[in-house]
């Protein structure tokens, strides 16, 4: 059973047209992450939420925003997609941060949403 | 700054061969964590293993084994008797204290031919 669910699997949008990608989890994990992965490259962390606390990576463009209305859902909003934003977007969760004493943490990933920008 | 290098971009083997995927890392931290993930064609990254910097004990899980050498800053991954289902992209990653804020290597694409 899928525990981190991303919809849709494929998303096509037009240059400059706002698009939202969704992620849901059934694990009741505190932390949710969004990664961008371009073809043949490593995943790149965009931001993460620890509960309601939002943490943006320093090099994440302002064009990318995120919302987490509740524990289960997290959204990635791209306000004005450019051709360079075409990529696979991966959502991941973890119960807590790896440095928490006693925690044995790992990331659980969704299957990703492949975004195309026309 | 952290860095993870997976020098092998692509590896192709024939089924039942053993294959080793290399991972070399750089960090200034004394406490850190190393991971291997598998990304099959379906796209989902699958956690394989996590290693703490203070635990150099090697690990074996079925056909998978990992060799952690702090002296050479390496965390290599060996698949014994490879199978077609092992075909995937494999990522090595390094984290200081947050599994999500990992630095990933560029991945090694493994193709196992029947």
C-alpha cells in the first residue's frame, strides 16, 4: 500500500501558468519534503516542513512555494513555470529529524510527479 | 561543505555477476549519516540502508552488502549475483543531522542484462 502518494503522476502545464502538485501521506510523519530531480541528476531539496514550520533552502527560487494545510497533505506551487522547471518532483516524509536521540530515521518517497512545461 | 561523488555514471553487467557501486564523500562533521537509495524506472526512491559515522561495521542484507571505510571516506555498495530486477539508478547520500537535508551523489545507473 502506497504510504506517500503523489498526484498526478504526469502533469503538463504551459509556460507561465501556475501549477500545483500534491502529496499526501498515511504515515502520520512530522516532516514532509519536496525535491526537484532533473533528468540524470541527483534530487535537490527545495524545502521542508516540520509540522507547520516551513524551512526553505537558500537557493530555492521564489517561484516555488509550498503549503501544508494539515499533517497529511503538502502542496508544491509553481507560480510561473519556466521551461527550466520541467523535472520530476519528489515528495518525501520522515517521522522526525535524523539527529533526534534514539531516532532511526529514513525517508519515505512518493513515486513523483513528472512536470512538463510547454 | 558536503559532497558526494559517485564516479561511475553507468554500469552494465550480466545477470549473476557481482557488481560494486562506489561512493566517496566529503564532510567536515564528525557525526554524519550515509545512505543508499534505489530508484527504479517507476521513479520512487527506495531506502536501502543508513550508516552512522560512528559505526564502521559492514552490513550484509541478502545479496546486498555495504563497506564503510572512514579512512578513505568511502561507502561502497555491492550486489552479489545480480538480477535483472536490480536494474535501477542508485544514489548515495550524506546527511549531517536531517535525513531530508541530504546531499546526494549524481547516481549510478545499473543495468543488469539477462
